C-alpha cells in the first residue's frame, strides 16, 4: 500500500470512528434531556395556574398552517403538553391546511382526543384531508366564512386515490373520531368514501366536502367566526388572556428536518454522496456530505422516538457491507446487494412508528408513504448522480482538478515526458487495482495511474489506452 493510499484509508477510518462517537454521544444526551424534561414537567404541574393570578381564563393557541407531517405533530404535542402544564382553560387550534401525511394526522388527532383541556378549532379557509380528521377530533369547530372541510380520501403524491385497503383505515378513523365527539359518523365517512350515500347531503360517487354554511346546517360546525376573538365570544368567554405557542430556533430546525420533503432531499444527498465517493475514491467531500446528511436525517427522528438505535446500526452495517463490496471484494455480489437493502430498510423504518419488527399496530398506509418517500428519493438520487457525474467528469472544473494542462519541460518540469505518454495510445495492459474510475495499470514493466473511460474495471482485467490528455491516461476494457 502506498503512502497516499494509507493516508486516504486512515482518513476514511477516522471519519467513521468520529461519526460513530457523535451518534453515540447524541443518544446519551437525548436520554439526559428526557430526564430533565420529566423533571421540568413535574415542576410545571405543581406551579400555580396563571388563571388564578389574573382572574381571567387562560386560552392557549397554536397554529396548523402547513402540510401535516412530523413537524406539525411535534408542534402539536409540545403545545398541548405546555397548555396542560400551564393549566390552561381552553386550547384553540388555528387551522388552515390542505392535508398531509396520515400517520402524523393520526398522532395529532389522538393527542387532541386525549387532551385534558377543552379543545376548539378555528378553520380559516381550509381543513382538507388530514386537516378534516384533526378538526373533528376537537370538542368544538368554528369556521370562517367561505371555508371548507372534508375531502379526506387517501391519495399518493400524484393526487390519485390509493386502493381500498388504505381508505378503509381512514374511514375507520373518521368514524371513530366523529363518534367520540358526538358528530355524525356517516358524514365523516362520506368525506373519505365516494360510495357513501346520505339523502339530502351527498350523492353516491362523490367525496363529501362541506362549505361553512353546509357544515353549520348539518351539525358539523358549531358556528361562524372571522377570528379567534369571535370564536371565544361565541363560546361565552368574555375575559381571557391568550398564550401562543412559540417554537425555539432549535425546534424550528428540528421541525424543518423532519419535513417529508426535506427528508427526501437528505436521502438524496446520502445516496448521492456514497455514489460519488465510489466514483472518485479518496476525494472525501462526497463522503463528508453523505455523513452530514445522515446525521441531519437520523438525529431529529431519533429525538422524536421514531429512529431507534438498531435502525441506525442497520444503516451503518449497510454502509460497511457496501464498502467491503467496493474496496475488498471484486465485482458486485451479495455484500453489495445486502448493503443497499439494509440502507433502504433503515431509512424506511426510521420514518415508521414500529415496535422493532412488530408492525401489527401500524396501518398499511403508514408504511406505504415512508417507503414511497425513500424509494423515490433513492432512485432519483442515483439518476441525478449519474447524469451530474458524467457532466462533472467531462467539465472544465474536473479538468482543472486532474491537471489536464501539459507541464512543459521548458517551464522547468523534467519528470514528465509528454511524447512518451502519447506513445501509450493503443497499447494494452492490465489493471493492477480496482479502477472506480481511477486506479493503477501495468503496461509492460511500467506502472501508470489511469482513469476508465466508461464502466468500472476490476483488478486483473485487460485494458487498452484510448487517449492521453496532459498527465491523464484514459483506458477502457480490452475487447476480445
């Protein structure tokens, strides 16, 4: 092994060690933080109620204005827990959303159903799809003039309805939630199933969506209001203080990172970084980008209790298998395929609230959506990496990185013979290392550093020199 190869190997090994230490430290810190949070909650529980000090009712307000996802679920959980710690008298949800992930909506509606404080939702314009489920989980519903609620059919990313096995779970959630709050479960089911027929309300073949006046007329809305103050007035609350949820900077960052779109981008960076590192071994930057994206992907999910220790270890094992396949074993076989499968499995499982390998309590739709995000992101990442990689390899920037300029002897360079290198064109040799795409070849008794023109070349394969540009020798596999 040359000195350069040793240094590169040492850098890779050190990076892996420091990354493992960082993840372990993060896990330990999280455990300590959970203990501190428990103490803080206990202290809040015995603190005097703000209501008793001011003589006014304490109204706690938080907003749901984005796409329903893990970030909104995190905000809702923290807001309700803070409201209960403050012993608020009412929780008001300001709603304006077109929907989002079913799993997150299910978690939010469960938290609202179990809240110890009366809950009110004010729908400002839209409570569509998952927003409708969250709204009917509240004790009282108020809507702005011109608002709408409904259209809760489960769809894919192309807005196409998923098969009935996915709709069945959503129908059940809508029915049970409506029943829990004394609303008509048939109407709730019609917001999901186009085949539900309710005389005078909805014809078969259409998914139900109520306007504000229709929701009031059929008992799915308790009143019309233009703002939160009108909502409270309609509830008979005249003297009150409003406490609003404000996320810290760190919470905003975590909320952003657990967004499904951002998670997809991070997956693309992870896979793309690994792909580029295998294309250009020793560069280091692609591997660093993949490592940073991995931490940003798993850290917030770990803090949310979704990514477990064993799921992170599966990911690391997958990376190790892939590295063994590339740098140790010739060709591409069981280790490489196993590494890819473990990486995809880890990324998917970390987005699912499973208990180990027990998925009995997880609806199929909550497995389908994370799987779709991971697979589509991985496929798109490989395609983009391949396209961008070809452009990068042939770009002027790459030419500068690999020193395509001729170092003329007249300028003081004496260790490089241009004419001798050019005479190598057409000559045959043998790869003495794996070329992915750069490696060592042997022509006669001489050793050269060369780059493959097309596909990877394994150690021992015969090659032929196709061209020489500056100090760079390009080869391809010799055809029989």
